[in-house]
C-alpha cells in the first residue's frame, strides 16, 4: 500500500535516487542530496510516495510545488520506472494541489503520461522552452550586444522588486537559494545607470548531470522585451569574465533572444513544454527562467 506523505530530510537521498533512475542518469559526485530537493523541503512543499518497505527503497516517487504570491509552480514529479502506470503520479499531484485551487504552471518534459496528468489537473500546453548550451570559445554575441548596456554584481535585495514586477511573483526564496546555496551571482543589467533587468550566473553547476561543470545563465529577466537580446549578451559576458568554458541557459521559443542566441553559437539540446492554468502567468518575452526554481 503506497501512501503519500510530507517528505522529511531523511527522504532526500531517496528522492535523488528516484530522479536519477527515472531520468536514466548518474552524477559525477558523491553528494547524497540535491539542492532543488533541499529547497523544496525548506521553502516549498515536497511530498513522497512511500511503499512502506524499509529504508530508501520504500520511496517510489516524489513531487513538489513552490507557491509564490498565490501561484503554484510544480517543480518536480517523478515516479520510479518500475511503478509507472499505477496511479502514483496522479495521487502525488492530487495531494499537492488539494489545498491550492489557484493558478498553477509547470515545465513539462516530453513524457506523454506527465502531460496527460497535467492537463487533467488544469494545465494546458502554452510555449516550449529550449535548453541552450554552448562552448564559450564559439559563442559570438556581437550582433546582439549593446555597448551602452553594462552588468555588475548586485544583491538579492537590489533585484527582488524588479523580479516581482516582471514575474508577478515574490521570488525572493528562489533568488536566495541560487545565491546562498548554489553560489550564484545576482547581476544587475543597466543602460546608462538605469536598471533594465537582472540575471543569475552560477559558475560550476555540479548538480547538472548533462553539464556538471557548466556555467548557468538563468534566469534572465528584463523589464522591456526589446532589451532581452542585449541583456543576454551582457550576462554571457559576465559569465565569460568569471572563467566559464561552457554556458547553459533556458530560453522560451517566443523570447526575443531565442533565435539570436542560436545564431550566436549556442545550440538547443532539449526542450520542455510550459503548461499553465493561465497563459498570462509567465511572460515568455521578458522572462527566461531557470528550469529548477521557475
Ligand atoms: C510522469 C510520471 C510522474 C507519471 O507517474 P505515474 O505514476 O506513472 O502516473 P499515473 O499512473 O498516475 O498516471 C499516468 C497517466 O498517464 C496516462 N498515460 C500513460 N502513458 C501515456 C501516453 N503515452 N499517452 C497519454 N497518456 C498516457 C495513463 O493512462 C495515466 O492516465 P489514467 O490515470 O487516466 O489512466 C511518471 O511517468 C514519470 O516519473 N515519468 C518520467 C519522469 C517525468 O517525465 N516526470 C515529469 C517531469 S515534468
């Protein structure tokens, strides 16, 4: 009998194991727990499906939401491959949304089972999100760079209001996680001393199986969509100055920088589908999210 219950810190190694098994991945590190799961436990809602078997083998699935300003982001939903198709994913989702009737969204993988479940829980396909990756030596952003746009390191306090203005949510916990736990830099992007946006640059993403030593440029947030390509160019320059060799980012297909970044030398290695109860919740022309803490 599988029960759905709130996770505890003891469950985090099992969540990591379910995630790696489901994705068919391994990590080049001995870390027992993953930063996203720690964040979900501390500042979101993390549920596990527990079969009752002793130890880590008892955990057969998990799911999580990060709810900010009344909007729920479904940040994880994974069931161990041997248990697929027995209703466990649906039960986790049901429990996560049981006391949340409000707006919700997620970034869905290619799994048709996941997409079917999300539609049943009120989220419809909206736009696709490309996972972009590029070697710094082959990235040329000169066509989108704007010499009047500058970038400098800032504090979470300096960007939280602008972030809220663009995303419609108070994402302070996510920014604090990216800076405090993941060692990211918040950077303010300015034109003639006036803030036009901000970004997070994380140099050394050990927890990413497909790019363990990459530098993550995400999210990139701009007040005005027309500034989006120049903001990306400035954030990539900042990553370059930190010593990045490989850059990864996540860019919605409708985002003004999407095609320009492909032309600049990044390539798309995967994609997610934004599914939402309200297409206006996330503006894909001004907000290029991180896939973890959207
Ligand atoms: C997505 C996932 C969590 C679902 O968990 P699960 O326990 O297998 O899900 P359930 O059994 O509750 O429900 C699956 C539903 O999808 C349906 N489904 C399965 N395969 C399908 C397909 N190819 N096309 C359409 N629907 C499909 C099932 O019929 C079922 O619907 P039903 O309840 O009406 O019968 C699980 O498959 C998983 O971990 N997948 C890999 C990781 C992943 O992609 N996670 C989502 C990240 S966004």
